[in-house]
C-alpha cells in the first residue's frame, strides 16, 4: 500500500498507532505509501555520464508530497487545548500534531470550508506551502527533523552531478488537499517558474518530473499550454507512478470511517478528508475502468460510473452529502487528459497485488479487498494510460515497468533513477 486513497485512512492511522507503540514512528508510519528510509540506495550512478549542459529540473510533488505551514489568528478550534493564535509553524508533517487529542486540532486546521463550491480555509486559519522553487526546502523531506524522506535520494543524486537547488534543481509545491481546485492560479505560477528557470539557465528547456498525483497534475498543466510554448520551454516529462486513471484506494478512504485505532475518531478523519477535492479527483476514472465494480456493501454494489460514485458519497456520508456531491461534480471537469505533447518517460511498478474491489459490511467496519495487479496502490490500467497517448503525438513516450517496486518506492529504485538521469543526458 502507499499513497493516495490509503493515504489518510491508512498512513495517518498508522502514524497514530506508531506514535504510541514504536520507537521509530515515522519510519513505520509512512512505510505504507512513502519510500522506506532503510531502502535509500547507496549506489553511486557511475555509469551515468554527466552532460556538458545540465538540463534544469522541476519537481511536481504528489498528494501529501510537500510541506504545509499554518498560521492561526483568532481561529475557533474544537477544544480548549487547541491553539487559536500562532506564528507560522509546520503542520504537515509535524509529529506533535498527531498526538492523541491534538489530532482534532490539526484536523480542524487542515479542513476546507466550502461556500458556493469554492474551498476556503477555516476562519482564522491560513495555510501556505513553503519552499516555492526549492526542491530541498519543499519536498526533499516532509518533516523538519528529516526523518521522512521523499525526493531526497533523487535531489541528492542530482546535486552530486553539480545541480544547484533553486537554480537548475527546483520544485513547484502546491496545496495538494485542494487539487484540482486552485489549478488555474497554480498553473500560472508553474508557467512562470518554468520560463524563469529556462531564462536563468541560458535558455535551456526544462525537464519536469513528478510522483503519483503529480503526474496528472503535470499533464493537466501541459494540456493547457500550446505546442509552441511546450516546444520552446519543455525538454521532457518523467513520471514516477502516475495515477492517470485513479485508484480504488481513494473511494475506500472517503467512504470508510474505521481507523483501526482507538485513539483517533474515524468520523473526525472522514470529515477531514471529505473536504479534500484531491481524493475525489483520484476516484477510479470511468473512462479507464468502464462500468467496473469498485465498492460492495450488503445493500448494493457501486461501479465506477460517476452516478454510482456520487451515490457512494451520499450513502456513506455522516454529515452534509450535498457538499460532497458539489466537490465531486467540480473535480469531474478535470478527469479527462489528452497527450502531453512532450517527450515522456512513464515509469511504474508492476506485478504487485493491488486492491481492485472494496468489500465492506458497514461503513464503520474494516473493509476487505479483492486484488488486481498493479504497484500496490494503483492498478495497471491506470498506470498504463500513458501508452494511449503515443498515437496522438509525435514526441516519444517510453514506458518502463519495474516488477516488485511499489508505488512511492519507485523514486528510490536505482533503475528508475537511472532512467531519469539518462533522460537528462
């Protein structure tokens, strides 16, 4: 397991469990979807010949894949022990925010409030995503103590080949909770970052690289840019574990309220993640999984059709299902992709059992799964969407499968890192 759908229903739960039971809570916690720190490769990529001109790189992070900061100014939290005023502090990821009792405070601050379909922060709460333009500051590690590595291995590898953070090694963090809400503003900022990086590196086209949900974010961005712009500014796009057709973990996370751990309220967690448009965006796409069963309860079977997924949201809701439906209908507008129009490396793990159908006796009981094949989080048809784009563009799209490498572990896999390096040569 790893990423998206399982993310909050699994990885935050695991965090809570391990904060209490483990000497190394973060290692155990994020083992479900983030790279395992113990698996960081020690290999030096001696076979890689550094080119005379370094191709600038911009990283587009994944869901939960870059830091978030919070500032409180007269907020109205749910408990008296929650702070209502503060200077900027790291809220994602900060181990203190996951202690029993404190999680409710964090959940309040990380939720969205919806007014006429647009998300906003709770009154008195401001969230920012630090490190714009800096790979090291935004997504090398997810925590200030540097216990949860994400892009660290790739960043360090590129730095070993003379890349400089903030110059030709950059990142474009974003509010991954809201995606695709806010894309319009984010894409303008990303376009500016690409053009700035291009000019600051002797007009050298820029290589984009992404993990997981960062893949569809990048393709959505490229789809809005005209071909002349892409030919001028984009060298290539390398996708690690792109979720181009959704994942069954996403509806499981949104529908189920059983955390599997006594110290955290399932309803609190569920209410939080239902305000994140990103999770509904990652529901299985009906265009990729047409009329396939995705969720089964004693009362009915839900397929991947939009109407069934909306019914799933309504039937499993513990609060205002009208808001859920509004969010889903909005994200549906961003669930169709066309060919990116740039050279692309499409990399993913293979041959791992991956949840395909979720079976639940009730919304508050632990579900079971019928497996298909994928990378442990995303099924092969979703990972394989990139191959359908080749017939719609002249630029090459090369697929790379890595048997036994799980979803987020791919960015620590030496073979996958070597593909990225070679694409920059």
